[in-house]
C-alpha cells in the first residue's frame, strides 16, 4: 500500500532504531517525582488528616496529569494531502500514556474512600500508571501481569513499589483474578468494567475538553487506537457533554483503529454486528507491537461501538507492519516518538482519506508517546 509515495515496508526492513521503540511507552517519572516530592510527603503520609492528603494529591494531579500537547502535523499533511491534521500527544503524561488520567483519578478515589491498597491487571502501560499514582498516594499496589506477555515496563512498576504477580492465561484472565482479589481482600479495584467505569470515562473525557480548549469547537474527526474501548468511550462522553451544553457546534465523528482481526470492537463494526461479541481466544496472538491493542473480549466494547455508530464514525484494522511504519513516519516527519500501536487510529483515518478524499476540516489523532 502507498500513501503518496510512502511505501509500507516489510517487518524485516524495519531499522533497528525503530525496533527499539516497540517495547511500550515511557515518560518523565523521575523528573516528575523530584518536582512533586514535597506534595508526595503529605499525600502519602498516613499519619496526616485525610483532607490534607487529598488536597496535596489533587495538587499533584492538577500540575502533572493531562493538558497534553496538541500539535499540527504539517509535514504529514503535505505527504497525504490533508489539511489541518492535529496530533494529541498523550506522551506528555508522567508515565507517557493517557492511562495516567484514570490511574490518578482512581488512586485519589481510593484515598478518599480510605482504601490502603489498589490492584489492577495490565499488559504494561496501565500498570506503570497505577503504580506511579499509588506510590504518590501512599497506597500498596498489587499488579497482575499475564505470564506470557512481553512488557518491558515491569522494572518501572517494581521501582515504584508495586508488587507484581504473574498469572496464567491472558489479559482477560488477569483482570478476573485481580478483581477477585480486590473483592476478597477489600482492595480498591482499578480494572476496567467494574464499579469505577463512570470515573474512568470521566477521566478520558478530559481529552475531549482539552481538544475543545485548543480548537474552540469540535473537530470533524477524532481518531484513536482501541483495545478495551474505554478511551474512545470517554472521549465520546466528553464531547457529548460539550455538545449538549452548547459549547460545540457538532459532535466529531469518532474513528477506531486496532490490531488486524484481533479486537472485538473493530471486528463488530466491520462485520456490522449488533453488539461487541467475544472473539475466539485461541486465535489471538500477541506480538511486541500489537499487545496494547489485542483482546478477545473488549470490556467497554459496546460503549465504544455505540460511540462509533452514534457519530457516523468508522473502524479499521492495522497490521504490525503498518503501525511500525507510521511510528517511524511520525518520528521522522513530526519529531514525536510514539508507541507503534497508538498509530492504529491514524492509519484508520488516512486509509479512509486515501479511498475517498475527506473534506477540508480539522482532524485530531490521539497518540501514546514515549521519551526519545
């Protein structure tokens, strides 16, 4: 496939410097930790009054999480023949991903509700975000990781004080084990699909608010990678609130991208299914590139599928080769180092533009980043 002269390269042709980028996101955790050290002493001090701890933790959240950069991708615009393409770079969050938005919100909720521990299942990025958020709140953190997953971020989690438990089975099994542990031991459950769904959607809804703050209206399209569907669902909820309050003149069309034939959301949309059903687990094969995206069961998949259809959006699959190629394109053309899996939304957008030229308007792509 060609995008204005940009050939899709084979995996064997991907240079070593790009292959180094596929092990997950990274952020500015050490630098952030130094800057908020005085606030952390208060927030994590169990001997202090809860009100003081909550105030300190809220100050950390306000100063460090969200308000990520949105940059216009002029060089990519020229290559693909599109006007006003914006990259919403979630790599500006402390752990390098949008997961900080819900990790910090839930750690603060756990603190407010007087929990002393928090648990989550992860294939990498979310675990680091929860480990960081928990460490700043003085919470014990127990993270379940599928034993066969390739994540390179385990050391970051343990450095932040998290307890890592490798469990048999896939990610969905790890979520079940973590949630069962939370119920049994009265530990705060930060997994998707539980009682905290509304809080998680609200956290991701801040992405919509920040896009609105930059553009002063909704763009024509917001494209994002999907796995469980929580991020896309939260963005939809955020824009719906803005639209209902008369802040925007329209709802953006939402676009989802995910790993080729390995995600229930894109599968349901492409096959015009009424709901987001499960895939066959034995057909799911994770790689170092697709791990952040693949699921046989998307926990918030029906929310995401509704968002796509309600906004007349669309979904598309992306191969590992395409995602790796687009990560290099973004790095070379726009100077941003992104996790290849996060380019799935951009690929879905530009493939549609290649088939049928999209009108001149404003288009936003949400990307997960990593430090160069």
